[in-house]
């Protein structure tokens, strides 16, 4: 039995890693948890910029968190 990670977009499955087998197989699909879209977007951005050091990444994460919390507890306009 082999297991790989994938994302289901509501219609299709997208493997997140190489599929280690060839040919036709019976599969079991297990939905483990919903994707936190803010987190996944942040991860995709950070994956493309592997040359950043830890301090840069922390600064970016702080900015993203500040923007995510910007309107919390603010009166609606």
C-alpha cells in the first residue's frame, strides 16, 4: 500500500508529490481536513522564495498576520 498527499478542489485531485506506482490500482480516498486557504496561499508564496532567510520569512508572516487581523474588532463602516 502506498500513500501520497493530494488536494481535492471540489472536482479534481491534484497530487502534491510524485505518484510512486505505475498502472491501474484500486484506491481508497480519505478526506483528512479542509484546507485553510490563507495558510495554503502563504505556503505557496514562501515555497517560491526559498532564498529568503528565517528573519525574512518571519517578517513576511508577521505582515500577513497583521493584515489578516486588520479588521477584527473594528466597527463596520
